[in-house]
C-alpha cells in the first residue's frame, strides 16, 4: 500500500491535521496538487480481487432456486 498519514488523535485540532498534511484551509495550489499527483499517483481505491469459484457458485445458488444447484453438489466427481 502507498503512503498514508497516521490517524489523528482524538484531541488534535483541524489546524494540526492540516499542518500534518502539509496543506491549509484553502487547499492546495494547482502546482502543489500536480506535484503530489506525480509523487503519490491517483487518489483511487485498490480494485477488489475477483471472486473465487466457490464464492461465485454460492452467489449463483443464492439467487436461484435450491433445486438448480443441488444437483451439482451431489453429482459424482
């Protein structure tokens, strides 16, 4: 995972938080935002990994009648 500031303590003020984040009440200048974007990358959440086949099967069975999946579970391997 990338860099992230430490969680503020419950007693910290907004001003202390802004100082730790190296910003101010008005936000960043355009040039500062561009520099941080180059340094840290896009502000996006990581993608979720695809579901495993057992989870996909369970989800499919949960949305259909119990008879449509019960035959699969009892079939010989």
